[in-house]
C-alpha cells in the first residue's frame, strides 16, 4: 500500500484539480511528500505589536492593531490603486494596494479591529505600507498566526489561484494535520541519539510552524544534516559499488614507452605535485578496477604531461588512449603539444575533429580499428558511431564541465572493458563543492607550477587611467610581447554601461595603427574558419594585439602573450577572471593582468577585484567565488540534482557537511550493504533516492 507521502496532491483538502495542476507546473509539487518538503524561505517574528507612532526607518517589518476608517479608490475610470487609513490611539498610517484590491474593498468594516503586517516605507514625509497582510478575525479563511510565521516563495500564476505565501501556509497546516503520526523516520536511532537530533516528524512540523526560535533551529539542523548525509552516503555507496563490481584494464607493466619518454624526451623535470599525481593514477590503473579520477590544476600546472605519461603506460599494456576536448582550438593545441613531445618516438598520434577531411577521416578509422593509432585526440567527433577502437584503455576528458554526461558515455561505450577515465579541469573546485559534486570520484590536485614560471602580476586601473595603460602596452610590444584585450559583450547593451567589443576594437586600431601595429579580433559570432584565421595570425606573431570576447577563456597557449587586459572586469565572475588571467604567464617572461573598471562598482565586484589582485592561488579564488556567488547551476547530467538542497548551504554549513560525510563513511565501513537491521531506515531512504536519479558514476 502506498505511503501517505505518495498521495497525489489533488487529494489534499483545499487543492483540487486546477490548483494541483498549477502546483505541479509552477513548483514541481506532485505529492503530499513534495508539499511537506517545500519549506519557508524566511520567518518573521509576529510576537510584537507596534504602535503607529513607534514606526521608524530602522524597523524592517511591523505588526499593528487598528481600525480602518477611510477607503479611497484612486484613478478615475482606470482605477490604479486603493488606499486605506489605519488608525490606533497614537496616530494613522496609509495602506496601499496597486493590484488585487477589488475583492478587499467590500471586506473592510468600520468599527472592526484588524491586524496589519507589512514593510513600512517613508514617502512624502510620512510612512505607508504597500500590499500589507490584513488579518480579519471573523474571516474563516484566515490562517492561524504563529509568533514565528514562515514565508513561502510563490509565483504570479499561483497567487491568481489564491496560493500566495498565506495560501501555501494554509495548505501546509491542512497537510500536516493529515500526516501527523505518518511521517516516517529516515535515520537510525544511533545517529539521532549521538547527534541529539529531534525526530523527523517534529522537524517537519516545526520547519513550517515553529513554536519558538530554539525549536526552529533544531528542526533546521535535523533536516540540513539529513540532506547532506544522504548526498554523501549515496555518492560513497556508488563509489563502493563501482570499485567492487566494475573491472577495468589492469596495467601491470610500466615499460619501454613510458621509460624512454621519461628518461630521453621529457623536456623538463616534473614537479613533486605531478609525480604524486602520476603515482596515484598508477595505483588506480594497476589495481584491475576501473579508474574514475578527477585531476584539478590551474592553467599551466602541467596536467597534460601527466595525462600523456599515463597514456604511455596504457601503450605499454597494449591499449589505445583518447583525449576529448570541448573545442577544435583546444583539441588542436593538445595535438600539437603532444606531437611535439613525442616527435622523436614512433608513437602514432592523430587528430579527429569536425573539420577533418573525408579521406583523412577514413584513414583514421582504419588505423584506429587495426590498432596502429596509439593516441587519438579530438572533439565530440570522437563519439561518432563510426569511430571504433581496437582496444581503448584510457580516456582523458578535458574541461569536463563543457560535456554532458551522455556525450562522455558514448566514448566510454567504445570498449567491452570500460576504459580508465581521467577527468581534467583547470577550474579549481573548492573542497566543499568537490565533496558534494564529485564525492564518488577520487580527486588529485596539482598545486604547484613548473619551475621557472613567474606568477602573473595583477593590477587594477580605472577607465580614467587608460592613456597610462596604452603607454604600457606600447612598451610591451616594443619588447616583442603580445597583448590580449578582452571585452564582455559583442554589441552595445541598452541596459548596461559596458564598453562593447566593436567600439573597443575601433579605438584600439586608432591608437595602434598600421603598419607599426597589427590587431586581430575574435568573437563568438564569427565563423569557425574566420576565428581560426585570426587566432593563427596571433599565434604566428603576425598581430601584436588580440581583441576578443571570452571565447579565448579556454584557448590557445601562446608563451609570447604577456599582457591580459580585461575591460569592465567588474562584470566578470571571479573564476572567469582567473581563467582569463591564465592565458598569460605561459613563458619565462614576467606577465601582467590588468583589470579595467569604472569607479562605480558593487560591494561584491570590489571584493572580486581585490581577491584577484591579492592572490594567484586558484583554490583560494574558487573558495572566494563560492562564498560570493554560491554554488550556482552546475552543468552536465551527472551533477543535476546533486545540489537540489532545500535547506543546507554547502558554504555556511561546511562543518556539518564534513561531519555528515564522516558519519556516512563510518556506517559504510562497518556495513557497506546497509544490511544491518540497525540501518534499515537508512537503507530504505537510500533505495527511495536511487529510484529518483540516474547512476552516471561509472563514467565520472
């Protein structure tokens, strides 16, 4: 028999078919359980009543008892607003409605006392309250008022059906009356007693209708822990299942290909961080279990050389490798870099992209199937059905957030035995976010730059300093360097005062004219062939300055480009600014990143600029970005749903997240299958969650 929480929402008293359809479309509420899990976003303390003469600008919300003695409809034929005068023994205040007031007019009665709640604003030397809540004691539809009243997010369509915050609150009251005694526990008695958590039913009731601030805090703690605990348990369990069930290629040999390259062709010494990561990967690929590892490292930290050396181990074990990059430019860059590194060996490296000609493509398909291609580098062209490997054993996904999981799955299915998967990203992921998004992956970090690399100097200038910046550019070009200038927009925005790309390009060309200077331009609305032509001019040194939008964020590696100028830097996110800065500093010369802004900046924008000037540590920047912006929307199927947190905040509740993971690890260490009767409630909840989501863990 279905549990009461699975009952369709239309069967709740006060809902019915029309409201049910709206709740499903607008809020994704289909069942009783969905509604009970739709929590208030804030609470207002309604224990205090103000006198009208006590209202001042320091008070965010007020609750007043008084009498309405005057109502006016203002606006002639087209009535635009309704006003009402509320009086108590200390004075009067105006109440204002701009919509939804027609049904209210006839509700107010002279001599009747009302409770009015709202936000006071000061206008024309007096206070008024716009769209106040008005409680009418003799109205049967008025919800019961608690001292702490929860407010629910609603939509205009829901409000038109009477489901504003008050309407949703009334439904919650009806629902919890019906569900009382039937809200099931999800945590073991050991966890509840050890953490001193309140029962789940008490938590659900008090998250909606808290009796006090203390009980609200306990309800929030209980439900936040539950959210974080089951995310961690689910991810850790997926990892256990993968390790125990899915075999991979066992690379037991480290042979001639690896050793010849390491001793004879490696152009520089590996950093300790690179050595540590290679050791971690070697342990994985030698275990006989399929590897799924995330490799993090700033731009220029040497992730590609690590990936290459692991692919050489795959070769030593008679397996092929593939690298999938999100753009043709990046795939071409990988191909050129790896081809140069392997130029003195007999290793066959090929490039496959959408631009590869038919004859070349046919030859690649043949060589791939007969095993003569050792390493194939490409874009999403690698996942075409015609691409068949003889024995794919190692795959590298670069800048993985730019691929959907379904795309990566196509590459993974190219072999009977699943290949080892190394996911690389130059976007540093804060530990809390990595733990939440990639808790089922092993994580490696390259946290040091190769020797000889100088940190990029970051400087902040205002628009009024532009002539000084132009002088600096001319000096750098005279010394043989190249310059990036990045704009946030292609065309002028009507609403934002931004320097747009084409205007910027024109002013740069005027300031840096031919024949002394040459300027390239690249943006997202150009054809691929045009972009490639302009990029190549810059790569070959035929142009001194590249004016671009953020299409170069993940782009070509040009050691001679030593200056990155970011226009309207206040409009970029912190991680994006850091990625753009990573395009310079690739050579041995001192490089610079210049952040150009207007004097008008928000507090958050100032913090972003200050953070970037202060540090080049990608992880410190990622943490700061997370704190400023929150986790945001994470791309890709695997991540969807992971951050559907209703209450918990992975930044504010970082300690609770760590603790939830610790508890999950302890339980799975003792009872990996959750078969112990003491964990029956947990196992049941995990089974429910597994029904809801697709398991993509095998393909990272």
